[in-house]
C-alpha cells in the first residue's frame, strides 16, 4: 500500500519537492504488473543523488527492462528524518511511495569511504535489519510474504574494497552496472519463479560475473579473503561496459541540484597512470564515445530537458581528442539558445583556444586544473605527466581568453614528498601569477584546494602511509607561505577526515562493528560538514570500543613510508617482513579481479621510487598493466575529427515583438515547488516548447519571463499571471498549446492574451489578491466550531477600523502595521450541510498584494482573526483564486 506523503510535507519541511517523485522524466510503472521491483537508493540528500549521472543511467536502463520496475529513494534531510521517526512512517520510494521494505532489491551507491553510515540510516528508517545475517531466514524468499529485500552496493568504494561493509550487504556489484544490473534482475526473476530460498538465490547470483556475495567468503588468518564453499569463484571479476549517452537524457528535477545541467559521458576510463588515482586504475581500459553519438545526445537532450547548460563528463575530458570538435559543433548548433558548457577538472596541458571558445560566452564557467604537486620531481614520482612549461602555457591561455580566476588542486603527503615540495606549491602559484601579469588586464587570482593524500586500494601507492601529525605540520608550513600572497583563496582538507578515510578504505571485515557503532553514535555525511567534532567523536569512540585503536593509531601516526626502504614494515607488533614478502602479502581486496596485475603495481611503485614516468597507453605504447584482455576489452580511442569554424558566442536577442500574458494554476503537489524552482521550470518549459523568448542584456542574460507575484510555498492557486516576451509574433492558440504541452499537468493554463509592449508588466499593475483559506482551532483540532461564532469573528474584523501588528523588516527593525487597511473583503464560506457545527471553517478574502511589500498574506489574516477571537487558530489549507490588476489607465 502506498504511503500518504502529503500529510508529512508540512510547512516546516525544507524543500518538500525533494520527496514527490514528480520530476520531468520520472517513470511511473504499474506496481502490480512488475515481476521484479528495484529501488535505487542514493545515500545522500536528493540534490546530490538526483544529479548523479550513474544513478540516472541505471534508473533509465532498469525501467527499460520488461517486467521490471525501478523506483528511487534518497537520504532524507534531518527535518524529514525527524518527521518520519516521529510519525513512525517507513522510508519510501518517491515514485510509487511504497515502503522500501516492499521492494525486491535495494541498490545503494557507495562512492565514499565514510558513506556507509548513511546507508545504515536509510535501512533503519525503512525498518530493515542492518546486516545480511539478520535478514536471512529459511524457506522461500518472497518479499510479498514477509522476506526482506536483497540489499546490495555498487560504486567506486564498493568496487575498490567492499570488505569493511561486507556484513551489511547481501551482494556487491563490482564495476560498471549497465549490463550487470539487468543480468541480476533476470536471475532474481527466475529465482522468484523457482521459489528459491534467499541463500539459493544468492548462490545463483554469485555465478554472475561481477557479483560478489560476501557470506560465501571468509577472512583467513593471513589476511586474505577465501571462498568457504567450492561452488563460488575464487576471484570476482570487475564488469566493464560501453558508455551509452542516450540513457543520460532522463530526470529533470524541479529542485535545484548540485549539477543542475544535462551531463553526457564522452569517455570512460583513464590510462594516464597517475599513481595516486584509484578511479584511473579501476575504470580501465579507456573507451571513447563516438563524436556523432555525443553530439546527437547533447542536441536531443537539451531540447528534451530544457536545460540551459550541459557538461561533458570523463575522468580526463581533455584526453577525449574529439573534445574541441564536439564542443565547437554543439556551441555552433545551439548558438542562439544561450547554452553554456561546463567541464570537470581537465588537463591544463591540453587547454587551448578551442576549448576556451567552447567554455566561454555570456555565462563563462569556472576553470579547474589539478597540478597535484608543486615541483617537477614530485609530479614525476606520481606520474602526473605535466611539465612546468605546459602548466604555464595552459594558465596563460586561460588568462588571455578572459578568465581572471582559476581553481587549482594540489595534494600534500604524497610519497617522496619533502618540505621543498610542499613549499613548491606556494612558489608555483606565485610564479604563475607573476608570469601572467599583463598591462591593462586584471591580475590572475586562484582558488586553491590543498588535499591530504590518502592511499587507495588497487594503486601503486596502496602500501604507503602518512601520519596525521605530518599533514598538520605541512598544512601549517603552507599557510605560513601563503600568508603574504594576494589574490588567493586557499582551502585545506581536515586532517581527521583524511585519517578516517584511510582507516576505513584500506580496512577488512573487522571494521563492520566500527561502522555500525559510529552510526549509532551519530556519525553521518551531514555531520562531517555541519558538526565535524560530533562526527569525529563518534568515530573515535566506535574505534575505541571495538578494540582497534592500535590499528587506527598506525594510520594516524604513519605506519610506514615506502620511500624509506630500510623500514618497510608497519610500526606494530607484526612480525618483521622483508621487502618482497611485505609487498606480496595478502591484502583485503586481492580477491577482486580488477584486471590490473598486482605485480605490475609493485613494479610501478619501484618506478615511482626512481621518479620514472610511464606513458599514457591510450596514445603511446602498452604499459602491460594486465587489463587489456577478453574480460575487460581494450582501449578505444577515437581520432580527432576536424574542428568546425567557430561562429561566435551567443548574443542575446533583446528584440521585443510580442508580450503574452498567461493565466494559469499551480495545484496538487506543484504547490510544494518553490518560487525560484518555478522560475527555472518556466524557462525550461519555454525551451522545450521552442518559444522565441526575448533575453535581457548584461553579463548574465536571462529570459524575459515575468511572474506577477511569488506564490508562498505550499499554497495552491488558480489565478497566477506570468508575462512572456517574444522575439517574434505567435498565434496565441499555438503559443498556449506549445507551452501547455511542456508544463506539468498540475499547472493548467486557463487563458492567454496579447498585451501591448508599452503597457506596464503585470507585476507593476498588481494591486490585490483573492484567497480562500480553511481555518481550525489550534488548541484542539477535533473540537467542533460553531459557525455562527465564526461569523461574529468575521464581522468583528470588518467592523474594526484598526488591527495593528508588529512586523520585522529585512534590516531587523520592527514597525507597526495596520492590517485592516490592507483588507478589502472578507466572508465566511458555508458548505452545504456544514451548519451549525464543523471542525473547521472556510473564508474568502481580498487583500493588498503589491510588489512594494504592501501585502496581506493568509498568515496575517489569521492573526487578525486571532485578535478578535482571542484564541489561537491554524491554517489547514490556502488557495489563491485570483490576482487583481489595476487597469493601465488607473
């Protein structure tokens, strides 16, 4: 049975539209007709999860499968978590509004070492046992008869080292999910038909390449993970899939998200071979998407979604050789639509005028480069493949092309780093600023992020460790160096977070009780940023209670330094190991077959010790890492096509040919979409409808779509007015049909009129608004109200010449306001059969509604009634029936 969500989404809930599942592109399949029901559950707030490309792609793919349904759920914000717990409402999926416990499979994205506490929070909110052991039961597995869903995790951290989280999941999906998840769905469908037990079904899943079932494996005395039965593979293969851009065209949230744009993947995998980079090792081989497929996906996606910005996604966008050609072609095709392009961190050595052209324009985005290290020697140790000359050339190009501020990422704590290398970060930044000075130009400023290097599994640096004390000392050294630099904003990663990431990320199954206890003590993703002390305290206490403090202290104090070959073993009570046995000793993740040979990682570490670089095998010779094979495929590199002639940046069309005034409603769940989100909705709807909207001028041109007045959140309406200004004349019926087709069903258009361009806008003519409100007694909401008494309250208000309240201005000052001057009409609305008593009563009123701040809001009218009734009241429902404009001649 679906959960009634509306009563939970009251005015005290922040951004309630997060929980509605009514976005453009949301897929609502029949619950009863689905054989297998998935819920992709992203363990972060909606704004993060709904903009994650992998989440969108897998949601689209699973819903394309016959007999399968895929819904979504996100970590609720703190206020909604409180509401769910207070009302004892289980966490639900947003489209079907079914409790998560009713789904067959719940898939969590685990992309961050400390993110498992959020997963535990979601399982607890759903009323699902937290460990696989507690979810197991004899007999036929069937969620409809009381079995618990299958709980699995995917994502980078799950693929890298699932062992710390093994107790919580029934299985882990390793690598790319585009082909793997549909295969899992088919196995589950067959298992349901065959009436298998939970264990039998998991055994079938364990035969699928890419599926790891932790309960069929044990932690051995030597630290390795071994099968505990003969019918499961000794090593589990990481899955590799070809990128499919068409599936990226999906959800268009009404709420502003972290990445509020269309995102299209252009290249998966990276073969640069940066020795610190786990994604670069875990996504090989490199696979380019054909340029025509990228161009088609972007052009179709922008028109289907209405976004005004798109992003091309890859671990290293600059290594997609077709990037300049694709970017210029798209900018040319969409030149008149005020479209901008964003790129994630890119290679500074490939930044040139062509890429500057596709990034520039009226909404010039930020530029982010990652030199990583401050000296050439250290960049060679980490195999960054970047020279000082290339760094300077890229930064100079950016400055010459109009950028006055650039983001730079550096790391401290890298293997082989000395204080000279640390100070080299500050010296490099000063050198770049000096070299980029030019007469008549604003000086170049930098936003700099200094991260603490944390060694990751499956990389050549997985055997390295740095002490927290060293991080703190090096941060202090850099802060001293940067103290006198102008034009810099420097951010440092908290040392304690880095130590915890390292501790969990390279741990084994002994850490499951630590993670569980940390969650019980209040650790969560929100806590890391909003209450770091509380989160750190929770993790520290959990570690102490588990008896693993000694292990954490090894991480915190620095277990060993791989550049000190005289002491390669951990500083602990472990037996002394010689160098060879230390590096070949079992690691908690050795049973995962990522394709990269462990001996190659050891050899590459030796090359790092000699500061020897390895070329990028996508463009030069094979590095023999072991990935290229039948199981994982080979590098696919598309040669660069010819770059089209750039026709220039967008010039906003400010021609005003026609103004169309639209009367429309905002009903149902659309009442929970905020005014700012509604403005984005109008813009995107107009883009999808291909309406010739006029743009404003200036540095940030926007569409001339002008609402008469902002509607308060949670209020429905049948009388909203919005002006649209067009660059060319349109037939009004055609305009209405096109716009209505792109608006949500709960935003009906009642009429449209052509208005003279010389006439004032609706927002200038607005004088009054008419509302219908439903009111009840605040003290006892079940007490019947004598409606005759309500009528006397209405008459008392109307007969009062003055009703004063105090209002606080934006500047914090208080002023007295006579609300009676703002009320023009008030009447009690009596429904048939409602006399003489009712649990609530309804009123219609007309009050001031001018955009200069002269307003009579429904809550203000309620205060007027409370004064004459001498008792507290509350609003049950508010509906705006119409906005009243004065005539232009008044």
